[in-house]
């Protein structure tokens, strides 16, 4: 641009100079309100050039203060940017106090003051100064009121990480009212309910979380398992609630062993043994589980004989299953089939000795009057147990006629 102007001026001066060499270089008369100006064309051109240069000079002088201010502002902005970059580096390296100071020193000249304040708030919390943290968050809102959602989300994240769960809940509820479809707020609120073990609220919002929030599948499954296992394990869970909770469990998780056990335990706690038995039978048909077959033998059902027949039907397909043999032995004891009970218990112990089987066998031997065999069984069972197991008393459960 400057080079072009020099070329034009050079050509113009050359043309004016060349015109003086002409024999007739022209005549110009200007008459304005009684004033007359007589001159030649080259002189007029030269005067116009001087006028142009004078105007340019005055214009530059007039604009100089503003341009100087812009240059100074750009210099301050560059200096602030360098400070802010150093501030982020210091925070990343764990120098939170220095990083916070650098982040906020040139914040007025920063192009991203909101980010500066949010980063300073994090640095202040790392130093344990919650009052200063909240001050920076307030200043961030004053700087960018339109970014209220981002500021509240940052505040909630900081509160959760600092275990200020009640305060975080209030912040997230405020954010949800302001921005109901905010996916990050939804995710953080679900995590907060999970941390508080508020299974009712967590279960209620899980469908929305699965649909809107970007939560890894394994985390979502963990939240779901914890929520419904927690609900099923509540003391006030009745039969109606058990059915409602189970219906709300996603289909792909209804076969999860943990939830199946929680459902069965809930049915047992509510006294619904028929539902517990049906749940165990359904689960075992899908996948054999020793813990479930042991629960099956502990159910307080009315028709113990039918219960025993079912276990013996399973034994035809699993004759060497120690847990099933133990369950069959327990059911035989409840049916007062002493000989068959002893056979099942001894078969279970021959395959896999366990304190539970030895205890059942010892109690059976005690009840039928074989105290030496009972003592031997109890001793062997205790040898497999951890220290501190209670030694059973040798008291028979059988009643004798007077």
C-alpha cells in the first residue's frame, strides 16, 4: 500500500516537473466571491498535491492517540495472554497459588475472562479456600451472565468433588430449573444421588440419563444395579413395591445375579415364599447358581415334601453338586427323613467339605442320639471355620416321652 502511494506521488511529481519544460504549460483562473487566483496548471497541480499531503498529515495526527491506544491495548492483551498461559501451566503442575494469581492478574485484558475465573475457582478450591472459590464464581457470573449454566455446572462439580453434597444438590436443582435438558447436569445429578444412596431418586431419573446423558454403559449399569438392589433391600418394601421395582428394571439386567438375589431376598423378607421359590426356579433354569440353591433350601414353605421332590429332581441331572446335596439334606431333616438326610450330607462332604454341611450333619447326629459322631462333625466343621466361630451346644431337638 505504501509502495503504491510512493509510485503515484513520484509519477505526479514527474508529470508536474515535465510540464514546466513545455512552452505553454496552461493557464488557470479561479474566481470565488471576489477573490481571483491566476496560476499555471503545474502550479495548481503542485498546490493540490500539497493540500492532499496536508490533509493526510492532519488526519494521521488526529488518529494518532487512538492508534497508540490500540497498540498499547494489543500489547497488554499479549502480555495478559502470556500470563494466563503461565497460570494454566502452574495450575496443571500443582502450583495453585501462583497459577491463581497469574490467571486473575490480567483478566481484564483477557479475551476469555470467563475461563480465567472458572480456572481460578478450581485453583482456589485446591488450596482449600472455598470463600475465594465462590468469589471467583460470582465474578464469572458478573462478567458473563449469559453463561450462567456453565458457571453453575462448574460450581456443582467443585462442590461434589469437595463432598459438599447438599450444596451441590441445591446448585444442580437450580441448574435443572434453568436448563432442564442440560445433559451434563443430568449426569452429575445422577452421580450425586448415587453417592448419597438416594436410590428412589436415582431410579426415577435413570431412563432420562440413559437417553440424554453421555454416561458409559458400565457406569450406567452400575448405577442401575445399585439403585434397584437398594430399593429391593429397603425395610419398607412390600410385595406390591417389589413387583413395581422389578417391572422397572431394564430387561437386559433382570438376569443379573445380584438383582435376582435382591429380588429373592425381598420376597423372603416380605413373607412371599411362593414368589421367592418361583424366582429361584426361574433363575436356576437359566443359569445354575449355588447361592440360589442354598437359598432354596432355606425357604419356609408350607409344602416341604414338594420342595424336597423338586430338589431331588435337580439331583438327577446334578448328582455331584455339593450345594444341591446340602440343600437336599436340609430338606430331608425338615421332613424328618433322618437316614436320607445323613446320606445326602455325607455325600456333599465327600465332594467338598464345608462348615455348613458339617454343622448340619453334627446337629442331625446330635438329634438322633449319636453324640460321638456329632462331636466329630462339629470339630471338623470348626476346623474349617475362621477363628471365633461359636461352638454349638450338644442339645437334642428331639422330644422324648416322659
